[in-house]
């Protein structure tokens, strides 16, 4: 056995202290893009929670709209007003306020759909990997066929069948998003069930449900962190595409994508701010998420290091 | 091979070489103040446990140390030129032509997408002005020499169509085809089947002896070295603990570490029916090279260690006893007595 | 090789069959197309008659059987809107889509391969980091929004290129194409750029990742030990190994381009199958949606088959069983 460590009398560092001393945290601090990514994401989280209290109007309260203030350019351009930093749209809606409300919808859709896809995909992946056999074959065949179709196209078809609506967007995104979890989880479950401790648990008669939850699940979760992070960004983009095509969220709950669509009609008249700014915010949000995802992938996947 | 008494200038003279790696966990002094000479035609065994920095000496000579590694100091004189100060372009002209290298794993050293003929001829294309036809002829001849049957046909085959042993023969052919003056073989047989190891070592020895090439055989297998090498350098934690003529080191090791390595070789007498002597093992493991203890790095594992070993670095000093043309040097405060 | 081909053909048929089931189930969701066909003031009698004509009064199984046998015979039904065979509509508009997809693909490859190889071979250099940051922006922005920015800057403000439509076309190999005339080509540029950016960024990242992985391999170090020049190491030993996996993503790449063509064509009013699809979804033109789906599925399946064969031809390690 190892000799007693000379420093063993020192107080045991807390979990948090260990985290701050870890290589992970060290690399994080030195990685400019990881810090930038988390700042962007935190900024968005801040904006969608506190933002509605900070902007001058609720863009969906008709009483607060002033048609006289329609199509005002951003504040720094001639004719702009300091009241509307990023200008207004055709109904006199503050573009910035619309973006704050729209980001909320986009982000909620991305996060909730990610959660749903993760839950569904992980469950199916665990079942496929743990039980194998015909169930496994069916689940993975469906996954294969679905993967050969681009997600946007599949989501578009689902939406054309369901019709517009927040709930339907969520269903469509979950339906295209579960596959990646199922495949990852199935792979690691297969590897994990080969290991002795799972075999031992099986022999000792522990019910399958307990084996899966207690022994397999915790060991297959790490790779999902990266997938889940990046998927939020992907979902925000797909949702934007669907809404832009008019088969996404309803006009009463406009996401960033729908804001772009609404602004597209007036783009040719030179009123660019109505559509360009919401797109810029989508880009910023997804960029931040991807920066974070990239860093996590490099850190959590030792093969790439 | 140690019989030539003439004092020729060495082909390779490594002086105080230091190759360090700057990693997150700390500074790894993979090679820390290593010096040795290699005469033309000499075969030198570079021995030590894995993780002892042996390979990094080979890569330092080749100029193939990648970040976070760096050659921090010392000289590598090859044929009078200091390789450490050469430009990448000058170094490129030496690699493959003057100094060739054989890697540990023949399964990964060959590019899977090109025929072995292509890969053998590549060395010639890089360093000679031979025509395609001449290159091909040479490649066939070389494959023949390393014992690959039907070389004309085999030339058009891809690496995955060869067994591990055959691939290592191909690697040897690639290394030897430009007639280098120094061959560095980095654990050339470790990845192979035991039955093939001896064959390949014989083949390599035959190749270098025939062409007068010097060789550095990097290995953890002291038994292999004892059969092949003229001189032996024993490395521990990036430093030389003992060096000298092969027979002297095998017969009269002065450093407890070398002694431990020798004692852990299965004896050849094991083939006879007599009672097999128990193999002894060096207790403990190679320490974390980032946190070496002060004094002799081997002290924590050494039976003979005393207070001085834990405080003061031993110096590599020639042993007056058994003085020959090749000095036998050891870095130990308590060198073993020459056993009868 | 023959056995393999047969096996793959059977697989292809199974996939297409599965797609047909999915399409049918989904289309049964989309509501009753009868009301597309009858006047608003139609009596119950007339509605019932229309349902009989459409075959909607029968069980789902019978309907599916009719649907499948029609498809097999190449009859995909007529568009409710255009009163033409849906397949004809698709085939008419296909060249327009293929044109921007093909151009976008070429542009993506031409830019992504050199940049990806460079970034992968020199991962620490500032220029490589810039390339990677750029590619991350590329995958983070909504492609259709980029198209709008291009329209606004290049077409509306600078007026260098046209903002929408296809421009003049000429007959080429039996298809109507725009790239043969200068004016037609000018119409092609912005949609193709818009379409290519996302694919370009993804490709660049894949190539870089492969290249980084390949450059760590022993055979690269062995090539260096042979004294190979940087050029030989990069292009002979590195690039080929890094590009082989690229062949396998070709199918996915094509899929993405076809998918995002729906958005690009919508923005640029480009009369391809993507815009046809979006329009048909608006109009509830079910037969056109069905044909589009089946057609695209067939295309993917065939392309993936070709990709697998090419992969086996390029990589000597793979033997077709």
C-alpha cells in the first residue's frame, strides 16, 4: 500500500475547492473562448429573465404600441430615437424589446426540447443497449433511417403535418433530437454492461431497473453533456428556420426566427434593422453555446486531447 | 565488436543532453544531462524501464521533439555537426539518409493507404536522384535482404496485407535502404510475438553489421541487448546510471538498478531441466518523474541506500577497476563490489 | 461485389418502404384534403362523393395499399393546386435546385479543404484559430438570415447582383439551367453562397479534426523520420488519410444542402423543389409533399450507396463482401 502522505494531516479540500484546483478549471480559465462562451450564455440567461423588466415596453401589449413610432431606425441613425435603441417595426414595436421577448421563447424552446430529447433518447438508448435483441434492432433501425434525413427537413415535415404551435415545435424537435442520445447511450451502455460490476449485479439478482438506474446510467452521462449543450444551439437554429418558413411558433408568441420573417417583408424597402438584429442575436446565442460545447468536448473527450 | 583498439573519433557524441516537457502537471525532465559516444559501426543498447526517457533520446537525435517538449540544452554532435543547432531543412536532409529510425509498432508506422513499394521508394525519392526504375530495383533487393519472399509481388501490396513481423521487416527495409550511418531502433520488437523477436533482432544486427551502420537499440529488454550490443547505457529517470562495455555490464554490474534489471532476466539455463532460479524483481515502481526525490532517483527502491543517497546526486564516475579501452562508469554512492 | 450490390439494393428498398409508411401515416394526420377539392358551400352529398373519388371512405390499410401500388407504378397523384402530375412538377424544378446545390457544394469543398487542412496541420497558429473561430460563426448563424444580409448589402444597397428569381435559362443536357449565361450566373451567385456557408463551416471542422487526428499517427512521425518534406507529409501522408472519412459525410452533406435549399430558395424566390415544397406545405398540396419526400429519400439512398462503393474503392483496407 502507499505510504502515508506527508500532508495527510491537512484539511480535506471541499468539493468546490477541488473543482477550482482541478485541471478542468485550470484549462477553463486559460481558454479564452470557453470564458467568452459562458459569458455570452450567461448574458442571454440574464436577458431573458431580467430583460422584460428593463425594456421600455411589452411589445405584445397592443395598448403600449404607438403606430406613429413605426419603422423608426436605430438610435444612432438619422431619424432614430433614443427611446428605441434598435429601432421599431411596422407596428411601432421596439425591436430590442421584441428581441428580449423573442430570445426568451427561442431559448425556452431550445432548452425544453433538449431536455425532452435527452430524456427520450437516453431512455431508448438504455433499453436498446441493456436488453438488446429485437427491441434494440427496431429502435436503432428507426434511428438509422431518421439520421439519413436532415433534421430540418424531418422537422419541417412534422410541422406540416401537425400545424403551427409552441407545443408542436417542441414535439417536432424532440422527434428529431432523440436519435443522437439514443446512439451515444446505447454504445456506452453496451460497453458498461460488459464490465464486471454490472455482471456481478446481474448475477446477484438486483432488478434490471435498479441496475440500469444505479450502475449503468451514471456511467453513460458524461458524453451527453457535450451533445446536450450543442443541441440547444442546433434547436434554436432549427426552430428559427421553421418559424421563418411560417410553420413554427404562432404569431402571438414570436421567437427570434419569426421576428426575422416579419422583418423580411420590409427588407427590400431598406428597413433592415427589423430583421437583421434578431438574426444577429440568434448568431450570438448559438455562437456562445457552441464555444462552450467545443470546450467541453475537448475537455471531456480524452481521445481528442 | 569492442576489440578495435584504435581511438577513432565517434560518429555520434551526445553531451549533456536535456530534453524537457512542460506539461500541466509539471516539468518532465525526460532526458536530463545525458552524455555518451557512439563509434562508427558500434551497437549500443539504451536500456531502462518504460517511462525512463529512452525514446526521447532517440527522438532528440532525430530532431523530432514536439511541443510541449524541447531540447533545453546540450549538444548532439553527429559526424562533427551539432544537430541541435541545425535548421529544420538541414535536419530533414539528415533524417532517413544519415540517421534512420525504426518505430515500436509496425502496425501503425506504415501509412495504410500506400503500397509498401511506394513507401520504401519514398525514402530514395527524397534523398537520391535515382530513377523510378532504379528505385524499384533497389526496393526489391532490399525486401529480399530483409527476408520477404516474392518481393516483386509484395511490393504492390498494402500494409494490412502483411503480418506484424513482416511489417517490421518492411520498416527495417525502409530504414536501411538509404544506407544510413546511424540506425535508431526504438523498442523494435516489443509489439511483436516473442518467437519473432529474436529473428528480427538477428536480422537487424546482420543488416547493420553488413553495412557498417552504427545502431542505438532502445529497449527495456536487457536480455536482447546483452546478445547484440557492444556497449550498454542504462538509464533511470532521464539520467544515465551506468554505462560501459556490454560484457562488463552484464558480468559485473556496479549499479544496484542494473543489477536488478539483470536479475529479472529469465536465465537461458532455464531451457535445461535443472531447477529454475526464481526471478527477482526490483521492488517498487518508477517514481513520478515530475516529482523526483532529492539525491539519487533510485534511492527509494534501493536496498543499499543510505542518508547520502537521499540528499546528494551521485556523479557518473569511471570505475578504476577493470579499466579497458571502453570505460565503465557508474553513478552510485555505493557501487556494488565486483563479484567474483 | 455482386452479392454486396444485391444486399444493398434490398436494404434500399426496405428503407424506401419504411419512408413510404412514415409518409403515409404523417399525411393521414394532416387533416382531410377533401375540403381542398370541394367548393366552400358544398353539400354533405358532394363532400361524401369527393371522399369516394379520393378513396378516403375506405380503411387506412386499403388506402395505404393503393398509395403504395400507385407509387410503385410511378403514379404519385396530381397536385391539387396545379392539376398536373406531382412528379412532373418536381422534375421540372429539380434542375434549378441541383444547380445551386452543386455550386454550393463545389464552393464549400474549394474553401473548406485547404483551410481545414491548414488549421489541422498547424493547430496552434493564430491563423488556424481564426479559421476555427470563423467556422464556428459559420455554424452558428442561421443561413437564411445570412442570405437576407447578402440581399440587403449586395443587392439592395450596392446593387451588384440580383436579389431574387432565376434569370434567363438555357437548355443544357435536357435541363433548363442558368449558369450558361452571364446574367443567369449572376442570379446564381448569392443563393449558392448563402447555401454553402453552413456546409462549408461544418466541412472545415470535420477536415480539421481528421487532420489533427491523422497528424498524430505514427506513420506521420515515421514519414518525418524518413526526412519527408513538409509538403509530402501534409499532402501525401496527411491529406489522403484525412479525406477518406470525408467521403462518408458526402451523403449527409448533400442532405443538408437539399434541406437548407428550402430556406434559401424561399428567400431568393428561386424556383426549385425546395420552394415548391414550402409553397405546397402552405397550400396543403399533399401529393406534391409526398412526391418530394419519396424523391428525396430515393436520392439519399442512391447517393449513400454510391458513397459506400467509392469508399471501398479509395480505401485499400476495405473489401466489399
